């Protein structure tokens, strides 16, 4: 990936509403799906953010509602985050102080490798490569800050 933008505080940067557009490619079966929706990062009492994503996932021509919730908590270093599933289990760390971050999440026999890239104040991208005996996927999500998000941007 080309240029990226360093972010001093990942939680401050992510706060607000984003349009999410995701492609899901199954490299084994060559199927492709899409997710289109909204991701809202809203404040938690502990200084973190509640990440709620909702929209429509289309797979093999069938559209279904889809949603997920994560918790982005303050990380161990200033400006970083500790990302957790909604039930509190650890997911991954996140440090965008250089504008880009690569992290892993082992899930049973599969390995999720995520690459996060900040493109500018209103655009960022994640690419998750999922490999293992049960999965061979690439999930690419482009996030665009929504026009109704009028907060001050870092």
C-alpha cells in the first residue's frame, strides 16, 4: 500500500460514524461477497469506544442483515487501543501512530492477520487475511467518515 497518515491517538481518530464497504474473497472456492453498512464508534465510560457495525452482507447472491460489536479500549501505550470482542475476550492490539499496523489473531486452527492503514483524516482501510484448515479468505474494508460526522478531526 502506498502512502499512509500517522495518527497520534487511534481512539480520537476513530470516534464517530463511518461508511463501511467490505469485499470478502474466498480464495479456495473463488466466491466473493460484499458488506455495505455503517460503523459507529461511540464513547464508553472507561475512555474507550464501542464499535457497532451494521449493514447488509451479500454472499452467493443472498442478502442478509449483518452486525457486530467490538470494544476499543485504551491500549498500554499512549494513543493505542486494545480491541476486544463484545464479551471481553481479546481480539487484537492497534497502534496507528505510524499510520499503519499489522496484527495477528489466532482463532482455533485459523490465523487472522490484519493490516490497518490510515489514508487520510476521513479514510482508512483494513485487510484481514484468514488462513487455516477451514478458511482461506481475504476481507478488505474501506471506511469513509460520514458526511453527518461534524466533530473536530485530529
